[in-house]
C-alpha cells in the first residue's frame, strides 16, 4: 500500500494531476461551451459554422509544418541548453512563416473556391488569421511542457478555455457565427499575453542564441514534416467525415447531427492525451532505455483499458438520454453514430493514441506515417462507399473501422520494436 501511496505522491509533485485536473476542467467547460453555442445558433447555422470550422481545421493540419512536434522532441532530448534555445528560436520563426502561408491559402479558398455548403464561405475567410494565434499559443504551451512547468501549463490551458467560454458564448448569443469566431480570437489573444509572461525568461534567452547549422535545421525539419504528415492523416479521421458528409449530402442539418454525435466521444480523448502530455518529456529523455519504456508502457496500458472500457460502456448504454438532455430531442437521430463512435473511442484511447505517441518519442515517425497513410486511404474509401448509403451512420462505421485497422498495425509493431531492442541490449 505504501508503494502506491508513494507513487501517487511522486506523480502529484511532478504535475500529472494538475494536467489531468486541467483537462477534465477544460473538457467540462468546452463541453458546456459547445452546448450553449448549439442552443444559441439555429440547427442550420450550427451546421454552417461546423462545416466552416471543419474546413479551417483541414488547413490547420499542416500548422507550422509540424515544428511544434519537432520543438517538443528536440527540446526534450538530452542536449546542451544553448542548443535547445537555438531549436526553440528556429521553431518559433519558421513555424510562423509556414502559418502565414496557411492563412493566405484559407482566405483564397474561402474567397474563390466553389464550396459544397456555400453559406460557410465568408466564415472560412473570417477564420484566416487564426492559425497564427493558434501556433503562438501552442508554442508557448510546448515550452512549458519541455521545462516540465506542469502547473503553469495547466493554468494557461484553464485560462484559455475559460476565456473561450466567455467570449464565444456571448459572441454566439449576440452576433451569431461571426461572434463565435471573434470569441476565439479574443481568447487566444489574452491567453498569449499571459503565456508570454510565464515564459518571459525563455523568450529573453532566445534573443542572442546562435543560429542552427544547416544540418540541424534539416534534422528538425525532417522529423517535423514526417510527424506533421503522420498527425495530419491521423487527424483526418475526425475531420474528413464532416467534409464528405457536406460533399455528398450537401445538408447543413445532417452536418450538425454528426457534429453532435462526435462531440463527447472525441472530447473524451482528453484522458489518454493528458497522460501523453505528462509523459512525453520523460519518455523522450529515456528513449534509449527500453526496459524502462516497456515497464512504464504496460502499467499505463492496464490503466487505460480499465478506464476506457468503463467510459465507453456508459456512453453506449445512456446515449439517448445524454443527447436528449444536452442537445434536445431534435438531435436524437445522432444516437446511432454516437454509440458507434463511443466504441471507436475505446480502441483509439487504449491503443492508437498511446502507440502513436510512444513511437514518436522513439523517433519512429516514419512508422507512424506509414500507419497514417494506410489509415487515411481506408478512411476516404470507406467514407465514399458508406456515407452516400448510410449518411452519418456510415461515417461513424468508417471511423471505427479505420481506428481498428491502425491499432492492429501500430500496437504489435511497438511491442516488437521494444522487445527486439531489449534483446539486443542484453546480448551486448
């Protein structure tokens, strides 16, 4: 008993429960925010907003060409502090340049492309500058994670979520879709100002650091771009469904129904994500100690299987009550895709997300990329076949199938890679 108490005390001191508590609070606030926005906007307008934000999110998949991931990995690994500062500076400047290009493409897309739900076009243009705010905010959060300032990281996340709740909900109530978008800008702006105060010494140290050598730039860019492609294809599982529903069905109400069905299952990903946020710097530091990695991974897997199975079961059983209470009787046609996606959550949160993150920590980003390419192709093909005949239910079945496929590939490979390296180290 004392052993488990001591473990809990250690985790508490290192900030795991600050991150978990923050993500729970953020999930609840974000959840309430979503419900209020749905209530303040008509079903048609909520569908238009969801489609516009979905299109924006597709562009954001390439945010900073993955340099946030690169900065996290290279800044967490064991290397001189001055070298880390050089990587931090390069990640900030190069990432903002990439996102400025993304903002330009978003504007051109919303202004000149013939969109399936044309009412969403002006709102896509309104979102064009958000990638710049998004990158700076996430960059600051990564700095706090690398420095293992988990309490400050938790505080910043809470501030941003609360500000978004206040500004987005009031914006939706008074000014509709445009007000909701402006709320996101205001929340990011104030959060960035506060985050800069948390990291002021880090930014000061970056000013006079030596620039990276060409070989170092190529190293972090190679890692970042591969990680970006892998993460982008993986994230398509959550975005391509809505995009293809809009393409094939061309109905904002159907988009709204599916968006409601995805809200809770997708949001519950905060559980494995919280653990990944906490462990990443530690695993990256120990990425050559495979005995340590195996022990920690198995402990984490057992806990995730138990917790995620319980959550998924509750969501499946109580789906009609959850939807009718939170979103109203008019959204009860979301029950079936909600249940399918709840089971998909169990597989993703227990296997796919942890495996992908640990492979990245081990610098096996090419493996993640291969898994993501296979998953992305399967996802698009299944969506194209199932959505025209099954609507939102087909999109949910496609997501479940692809999550299962990616887990079946990544999980055995991770175990094989860890065990083979343990065997090789013992032979030496």
